[in-house]
C-alpha cells in the first residue's frame, strides 16, 4: 500500500469535483484525487492510504450510503465525510451511526469544507497517536532504537521520552522540547525527524537575537527588490524544509512581532515572503525548543499564550544531567572514546575517583559541560591513568554559577568493590547509615550533592535522614 496522504473526493458531478479540489488545494492540501466512479473506491483504497474521503450520498450504480459501511469496516482509521444535496436528518443520523465523521449539504461552503476536512484529519491523527502511545507504553521499548542511538543514556526517564516521541513523530502537530542549556534538545529534534519518516530534510535555525525583519527573511524568504540589497528572489528555510522538519531553537527569545507571524504559520500553515502580497503555504513540520520556562514567560506576558499552546501540540521536558546521575559514567566513557579518536590518542583509563567527583557536581551546563570537561582532560593527557586536575579546575570555577558547590574529598584508591569488611558483617541498616554518612561527609553536608553521589533523589535521602 502506498502512503500518499491524499484526500479522495467521490461524486458523480464533475463541477463539484473541480470546485472541491480547487478549494482544498488552495487551503494547503496539495494531494487531492477525484473520481466519478464509486465502484473503484475500494480498489483505490486497497492500494493507497488516504488522509480522508469525501463521499457523495446519492450516486448511480453504487450509492455512498451503501459504500460507507464497507469503507469504515475495511479502513477504520480513515475519516469519511458524507456530502449530499438532500437535507434529511434521518440520512445524516444514519451515516453518523454507520461511522461517518461528518455530513455536509450542497452547495457546500468552501470555508466549511476546508475546516471540516482539516478537523477530520486532526481527529484521525489524534486517534492514531493514542493507539501508538498505548502500544508503546505496553511494549516498554522503541521500535526503531537506531534513531535514538546518538543520545547516550542509561536513564529510564530518557527512554520513556524516546517511546513518546516515536509514537507522536508521524502526526502533523508541532512539538515543543523544553530543557536546560546543554541537555541535547537538537539531538531529540533530529531523532524525532528521523522517526517521522518524512522525506524532506531537517533544517535548524536559532531564533535567539533575530529581529523581526531578519526572522521573516530567514524563515519566509524575500522577493527581488523587497529591500536594499535584495537583488534576487531568495527562498526561506520553510521552503527548504518542505516535506521535512523545521527546528526553531531558543524559541522563548522570539520578539513579539515575530511571535504573531509564527502563530499565523501554525494556525493555518500560511505565510508571506518579505515584499510579497501572495500568500504561500508551508509544507513542513515545526519542532521548537526552549531553555526558557515558557509557562513562566506566558504568565509574565513575555510570550503569547495562544502561540505557546499552538507550539505544544506535543511536548516533552528533557531532564537535566543532575536529575539522571546514572548517565554520567556512560556519557563520560562515550566522550573519552569520541574525543580520543578525534585527537588521535589512545583512550585513557579513568580513575575510580573520577566518578565520585563527577557525581558530586551539579553540572549547570549539563551534557555539553561534561563533554567540554572530558575534551579538556583528554587534550592535556599524556599517558597512563587520566588526571583529575583538569576536572577539579573546572569545578573550582563552578562557585560562580553554584555557590553551594563544595569539592568532595578524594575517594581513596581501592581494589575490588572498594569496601573492606571485618570479621563481622554489618547489618543492612548499619551499612546503609554508614554509606549515607560518608556521602554527606564527602559533600560537606550538602544533601543535594550527597543524593547525587548515592544515586538517589534528594527527597529519598531526606526520608532516610528523618528515619
């Protein structure tokens, strides 16, 4: 079966087919197929996956009323909109009962036709998304793990985000990715694009610092003579991302005028290139990212509420690195291998104390900061076991961003598991208390850092201390 996502219009009146096709194409539905032969519909649907079907109720040979239950039975995920010149409530109710999405009367208002088709496709997409989400949650694993392979993680919360994005990737709705600087928002956006199966490219732009003119020119392009220096027509990134994904980074810093233009694009898929009065139709999926808390920005009046809700058709928040300490060893080893390869060096051996040191650190720059630390250490490395000095120097500068940070004591060199037992084994409670006490000692009493060192949440540590 070919997935072409066209709209199929079935009617015995050629004039209506031309009118409906023109209205839908003008509204941004580029693929519209028409036929006057209702007997061919089921065969067409066996070979093509349609986004929606518009079906005339009364036709010779095979009526739409007879055809409807067969379509619903064999293709339950495709919305069917019935069209007729007969204003009969009984017919309308019967069609809805048989599975039609809606019922339109001729002569059909073009605006209502377009709105009904758009809502039908969105409704179908939501149903399909819900089904995929349920399947994904039940299976507990991604179907295409290679898509997310560039994101190194051992965290179950991160893997849950993979499953969610894989489930919603094929829907037409925009996606909002929020997270602190350095958490890997663009990696998530690229993975979502790959999971979507879209044929077009992944195009990224950082919107921070763009004034309204530069934003419009970058995204929408310009006509020849639109402004001084515009000696030729230039397409914007929306055109370059056709049938693909347009990634808008740092969307929280977008200026108010540009927010209005982006809202129009998300609402009806239309835009105007600079210097043009002709309306253009976008054919790309929007994925936006922000390290700014957009909910707070909306409450403070710095970001439009309607734009915020348009952007978050689907949304995720990437946890910071300190929220997933189990990822620190895997990421460190990954960066050691990658950076050593780039520099043409042998991969150095990390000392046991390194992970104690890293787990006690808050990482305000997240994964990006860890990568920079590793790159600096490998760049200085001359042989043998990796030195801790460059990591400590980076952390000593952390007081500027995190005054509560205190360098943990060096963990003593150890063999085996690093724990020495006497002739009498301690009870689990005694071992637990000793481990917590040692973590607090190394972190100077800082409970947040001690919790990261122990691999538990601060609230879990607090409960242990209260006991």
